[in-house]
C-alpha cells in the first residue's frame, strides 16, 4: 500500500503540462509571464481590443484636408503641424509627416499644451490654435456645426477626423486613416468561433469606430473612451460577471492591461504595456491571442488528463493491496507488482509531451467567406454577412 500510494505522478501532473505549454507558447512567439496566466486564459469569455496599433497597423497617414475658407489648405496644415509637432500621438505624427512631405512652410509653436484624450492647444505665429476632437472644440465653446457634414463623411469612410480651430473659429478638418492589419479580421473570426465576445475600445468618434468594426467583424464597440477611463471600462465589463482579456500596445493601455483578468500586450508596443501584461505577443499579430487561448485550453485539458492518470492506478491498486479482493477471489498484490506504479509517472510524462503536437495556428473555418471591401479600398477577410456593430460612447 505504501508503494502504490507514492504521489510521484500526482506531483508531476500539473508542472509538466505548464512547462510544456509555456515552451510551446514561446515557440509560437507568445511569452507567458506566469503559470497563473496560462491557467486563467482558458476561462476568458470576453476579449477587449484597443484599436490603434492593435487592430490597425498604428501608422496613420493624412488623406484629406477640408477648410472653412478662412485659411488655405497649406496655411491650415502649417499651423496644425506646428501645434502638433510636440505631441507624441500617432495622429499628430501623421500630420507632421504630411506637412514635411508637402514641403509647406514650417514654423514653431509656443504655449503648447496637450489635453489627454482630446487634442492640443498652442500659439502659432500669434494665433491661438486648437487641434483635436469635437469635444475639445465644444469645451472651448466653438461652434462646429459647419463641419458636421464633413466629419460624418470622413467617419463613415473609416477615417479619423481631426478638427482645427484658429482664434476661436472653426478652420477645417483633417482626415487621418490607419490601415487595418491584414490578419485582424481572420483573428476576430477565430475568436468568435472559440465562443468569445470581442469588444473594440477606442477614443475615436462612434462613426469612425463603427466603420472600423464593420471591416473586422466586431459587433460591440466602446467609442470616445478617454485614456484614463479605459481601466474603468474593463471594470464595468467585469461587473457584468465577465472574465476579460485586454489586448493593447500603448502607454495609455497599461492600467487596463493590469485591471483585466489577463492582459495581453502587443510586442511591438511600448515597454510600459509589456510590463503591465501577463502575456506578450512578440509578433504583434492578433493571431497570437487566438493561439494563447487555445493553448491555455489545451494545457488545462492536458492537466486534467494527467490527474486522471496519476490517480487511477492508486484508486485501483490501493484497495487490491489492502486485500479487498482476497476474501472473494483470493487475490493478493505482490510488492513487486506494486512497483509497476512507475507506469503512472510514465503515463503522465508521455501525456504532457503530447502538448508539443499542439497546432499554433488555428484551423480555418469550414464556412465559406468572401472578401469584404473596406471603405479605404483595402479588403479584409469577413463572413458573408457583415455584422452591424453596437456602438456606445463611453461617456454616455
């Protein structure tokens, strides 16, 4: 009985699977910070995706300039680029790059101030310049009614409208577009097939957010989320009883990554985001999210199998060794036969190593799909029926 009850296999059951699963993840470009993260990922039912740099390439470009007639396009671009020159936002970088590309006159701004989640204000050549969202201009009591139609048109095309005002009057709108990553739509479809609810989190206005969501097949969108409110949106989802995985890449995503049940950082993003996350996707591809969740599920399934192999020999062998069958069948168990319990450990080791055959890339959907033509002209994989997303501005 003492030989059979030796818990060697039981002690190996979980650590072996975790070790093999973590190694398999590393081979697929998924760095798992702890065993707890690998064990928790299989329980996720909601995945929240930041837009810029996660769903999109994070390299926006200026596509359109519309003025109200008070200034020329070049003058507007000059003043906006000067105001945005000290900003670290990707949209600002796109505008500044466009100004250099067009070789318009450059100038230096003074009294620069960045308003988190809304835009910037600065003084350029003696003019007070505001550049940012509709909310920024509304807070400054600037009437943007004349720009509403243009903003709506750009937003419907999946472009991000950047409004500009000079000396307290609306001056124009600059449209900036960020291309969707080639594999985003396929990854989101795979997440849906895994039974997960996918939510997009963005600071963009609802129209732009809905256009991007349609391209990639996301049904629920949280729009106009200020950076400091991202973690609050994760808490709100958790309050609904959801187990939430957050995927992001920027400094502003770090609090949300830490708040989520599992934080997944894009490896091409900032160091702060990577340090705040439980799992790092080295390649930056959203397919890594699918692989991480599938790997977690496979690992937990393997652990349960190992526990079965670790206990089944004991459950059968201990009663026989204790003589349960002797009064009826005269069967006794020799200590030499009890040494065969080593098979329990061998079974656990062999079963844990089956994880090495786990497929990193999810199998393709058996359903037929067509190419969905996005508003910018680039196509993305999508199901034949493109869902209409539910968009809620976070501040509402």
